[in-house]
């Protein structure tokens, strides 16, 4: 009993650490892919880490008040906690004690934290950005939640550990993507929108609202958002891999799957322009929602 | 004399003392003290919450040969706990500085305390009803008592109160009709007789009874399409009154639905009845009414620009979660629905109180005239933050746990569209509560609010206690699930097996103790990372990016109006007020009917009609 608790605590500490390191490489991959598409060389291996260290070490650090600080802490901390609910090869953390629905809602804590922090900055550009970001969340979370329903209903459980175990026991034919291909497409769509990359980055919109939520963020505040992004990329891709690609049998295949999943939205992102908020809602509520509902209809029959 | 007698007696004493002592300046504290005594008495009956024996009242009488009696079981105890708890919070909030200011402005805090106490007594009687007749009497008492609380403010409030009482009377008529049918069928008003006869009723009888009672009791919950009265009527009540009304008042409708439809008529029968030409059973129809009652009021709330109305609309939406959970008929859903009654009362009361605190200092709840108050009223901000996290149903607050239970039962029972509908409600709630806290506490502090201070202790303590409950019961939901489990047994439903941290099941567990600890661990890591960076310098709010301009205090630099412009561009056209149209057409039908009746009465033989009415009533009483 005491041993298993200690082991869980150890895993809960290790999992976010791993997530952070993998997330750094994901940021690197994203930048490298963008560079390749734009015929540039791209950044060196440790550039994401350098950026974070630079931002945290900057001389000028401007705070607009305690809630500004707490917002950044919540944004990073929420994701650190969410990682403990995402099983990776060899470590389940507290995945069995929370499950899919808890994870989906825990992933809203960082958004709420960021929204609070930006609100305290008293800059209308930031507030407009948050209004757009929350609207985008309302848009993409609906197909996402339908996908979650489909998967949970199919496997008869909201427990990610058993969802992964079921898929692995049956091999590729038992993976979510082979059994529920339509849901997998809808899920990929929702995942892309949730990352806030082009063409869904209206809430950053540098030319119109001066980078929106980031307008008053500099130094370690921006650094915190950078760390949040590494976690965000990791969480989204690992969740997708766990739901549809059988999770991780071992670290090699696991990482290959994760990076491959992430590469799809990233490639699309750098090839497409940007949607307005209302177009985003229209697009996401139409196609992925329809696909997801169709997928659920298949799952339930 | 049983404990229940003592409880009702203290409640009656509270009503009498607050009623007689209108002019006493410290009447608020007396009311608070007496409500505390009621709470303690209820806690002495605490065995009920853990599966104890039913407690009967030792009084009781009969009307026309029909016995009336009162008793408390686990379900009554659970609802009574919430009632007295929220009344106590509101009463304590109003007792000190708030009441003094209210009096200076020409209000009568004694009357407010009296109305709260009267509502509590009426609700305690309703919750204790041991047969359909006492249920109806309690129901009417509650309806009229809450009217008193609604119209205290006068002015527009009386108008909204009148609208409420029209709805409530229509509901009461439906309930009365239902009772008449039951009396025809069973010849008595006893619960047991109805429960015994229910399995033998035919489909038409079941449908008629269900719809009559659902309509009658559902009006109190603000279920669609009878939702229009509630938000206006609740929002106009003076501060702590709204907290009490918003926390518990409309749940009395849920209690009555629970007792009559779910417990006595029986959900199983409703599942068996198919609606012709649809895939739905009667139960599914009721669930969809609940689901639509989640979505539409939530998105109406999103559009409000008054903090109290915004919260009141959410109160209607959250009622839908309770009903939907209870109608699923598995241990998870019903536990979620019942637990949400408790959870909703705690965070909703906290939210209304924190809005009242803001009104106390700024004199307004207009979301376009506030902003930046967090630096002046940090504790009220904290209360609102905890409250909105609870209302939105995000970990680690208690609102998440009850919604999780509802979601989980909808997933496992395979109800995708209802699940999606309830999640859409949650997402809309997140948008709307962020607007609430952003427009009130974040952003630019207005010049006229520079001098504002935090509200006095007499107001912060009730708010903070409520917030603490919101967090603690989120951290250890087992505390509430114990009571919920006993209430499930009292209702004759399967009981939810639970642990202190949540539930354990092969189909997906929840352990909030772990989840919360890890979340706070995550925050600690985030804080460590943050404070390891170079020290930040605090700047004034006007030291801000403004596209090359200098900001001055007279520049309004707060984005508040039409907050979700992009979303409204898309769904704005959906708010076309078709329900307002429905209401106004109903009104014109009723008024032309009554006009016709009046004409008939006046132009023909009034005396004859009077004679007929007297003869009929004599026949009814004597014959």
C-alpha cells in the first residue's frame, strides 16, 4: 500500500518532466517543419530551451499584479497536473484515478489561468484575444467531447489505462483508428483547432490585436506561456495516440506515433491562412461535429 | 416530542421573532442565531444522513377524513440541510454592515430576515410532508413565501413577482388536477396507496399524471418553456435574498418531482411508455426537456450584462443537470443529480453574495460599469473565483464532481446527444462566468472606484465559509456522497458505492483527493518555475500597450461590452425571443378567455351564477 503510493508519487513527478522534454522537441519539430516549408535552415537543437532560459532570465519583467502572476502559474501548473493523467509506456500515474472526462476538464484549468492573467493586464487587445480563445474552445471542444463519448462508449470505460490496454491486446486491428476511423478524423480536426495554430490562430492575430493574450506578456510571463505550449503540444498528441493509436507499447513506437500525429496539423498550419472567429465556429461545428456524430452512430450500432 | 417537532418549533419561533422585532436594529443577528439553532437541531438529526430511521412529527391532523402527517427521511434531511445552510449564509451576510446600509437606503432588513425565515419554515414543512395533501399544502406555502421575498424590493420587482405568481398558480392548478385524479384512483392521499396502485395504472393515466405533475412542479424549477419568470424575479431581490432564492428555492420543484414522479409513479413505467412516431420514451422526453433547460438558459445567461441576472439564468440551467442525472436511473446519474443540488447551492450562494458585496461598494451590478476591482476587493474576488470554477464544473471544486457523475452515467448508459447537450451547457457556462469575473474584477479599475475597500468581516466570513465548503466537498466528495447515498436509498434507487475521494469502478473511477493533490502539486511546480525567474516589477494599470498612445485615467480601456462578438455574430440570431412570443400569446389567450367569462357573468344573470356556485360548494362540503 505505502509502496504503491510512493511509486505513484514518483510517477507523478516523472511524467511531467518527460512531457516537458518531449514537448521541447515537439516545438523544435514544429519550427523545423515550418523552416523546411519556407526554405529556411531552421533553429538548432537546443533553441527551444535557450528561448525559455532567456525569457526567464530577462532583466525587464513587467507584472500587472498578483493575478497576472497567478494566471501564469495556473497555466503551467494545470498542464503539469494534466500530464499525470496521461499514461505513457511504463507509467500510468493517476490515470486510473481520473479518467478521460477528468482529463478533458483538467485541460481547461490552464486556459482559465491564462484568461485570468490576461484579464488582470487591463489591455483590451488581451481581453479580445481571450474572448476569441474561449469562443474557439467552445467551438472545438464540442467535436472533441463527442469523440471522447464515442471512444469511451466503444471501450465501455472512461479509464484511459484500460482503453489503451484493450487496444494493445488486439494489435493494430483493435486500435481506435481501425475500429472508429470516422471518429479518428473528427478527433484530428478538433485536435488541430485546439492547438490554436494556423488557420485557427485568430486569437493571437498579431496584425489586428497585437498578439492578443500575449500583448502584455514579456520575460518569464511569456516564458511561462512557452512552457505551456510545450505541454500543450505533448498533451494533445499523446491523448490522440492513446485514444486512436493504441497508446505506447514502448517508448520508441510511442514517440514516433506522437510526433507523426503532431506533424499533420503542423504541416497544415504552415500551408494555410487564418480563419475569422465566426468562420472558425462555422467550420468546426459543421464538419468535425458531423463526422463525430456519424462516428458515434457507427460505434453505437 | 421528536427532534422534528423541535426543528419546526425553532423555525416557527424564528418567523415569529423576526416578524415581531421589525424595528430592532440587531434583528439580523437574532435571525442568524436562530437559524444556527435550526442547523444544529438538524445536525442532531444527522443519523438520517447516514441511513438512520425515519423521524416522525408527533403532531398531525386530518381534513375531511384525510390524515395529514409530517416526517423526515434521508432525502428530506439532505434538502433541509441545504435550505437552512443557504438561509444561514444569507441571513448572516445581511445581519451586519449590509443590513445597516440597507436600512439607511430606506430598506427594512427586518422584513428581509422575516421573509427568509418564513421561506425556511415553509420549505421545512414541504420537505417533511408525509402524504400528497401535506405536500400540496407545503407547496403552496413555499410558493407564496417566495413571492414575499421576491417583491420586497418594490418597483419592478413587484411586476416580476406578479408574473411569477401567475406561473406558480398555473402550476398549482396542474398539481391540484393531478391530485384529484389520484384521489379518484386511490381514494386517499397517502404515498403508499399511490405507490401500490401505480404499477396497475394504464398508459393514459400514467402519461396524464406525469405531465400534470411535471408541468406543475417543473414551473418552479424554471424548466423550458416556463423559464421566463425566474431570472427576473430572483435577480431583483435584495442581495442576500437572491443568494437564498438562487441556492435553494427552485430546488423545491425538483424535490416534488423526485417524490411524486420518480419515487411514487416510478421511472421504470415512464421508460416503458413509447411516444408514437418517435424514438423517444416518455422518460427521454423529460430528459430532453432537462437538456434544453440546460442549454438555452445558459446561453441566455451568456448575453446578460447584469451580474445578478447572469447568475440567475445559470441557476435555471444548472437545474437541468440535476434533473437529467436523476432521470438516468443508474446510481451514478442519480447521485450526481442529488449531489449537484448541494453543490449548486454552495457555489451559487457564494457567487450571489460576492456580487452583493460588489453592489454594496459600487452600487451597481452592471457588467459594463465595473472592472479592476480585484486590487480593491481581493477576498470577494477569491470567493467569486472559487464560485465560478464550481459553477463551470472544473476541478478542483465540487461542481465538477457532480457533473462528472452525470456525464459518466450518460456515457456508460449510451446517451450521446444528451451527453453532448450537457457538455455544451458547461462550455457555455465557462464563457459566461469568465465574462462575469473579467468585467467585474479584472481589467481597468475605473476612476470612481479608486477609493473602494474590501467589504467588512460580517460579509466576508459567510462568503469565505461557503467557498471553503465548495472546495472541501470538491476535495473530499465522499462527505456529501454519504448523505446522497442515504437519500438514494430513501428514494428506492440503487445506492452509489463511493469512497472519500469519489468512486471506484472498473468502468472509470474518480479519486478527487489524488486529482486535487496533483493539481496543487502542479501549481507548486508552476510557482517554483515562475519565481525562479528574474523578479518582476509591478506597474500601474495605465502603464500599458496602447498602440503608441499614452493612456490616461479618463480613457476607458476595458473591453466589456458584447464580450463574445465573434460568437454572437454566429448565434446572435438564435435569440429571437420565440419564448417571449409564446408567453405573450398565452397571456392574450388567457385574458380573452377571462374577458369572455366576465362578459358572460356581467351581462347575463349574475345572481343565478352566484347561486349555482354556492349550491355546488355546499354540495361539495356536505354531500
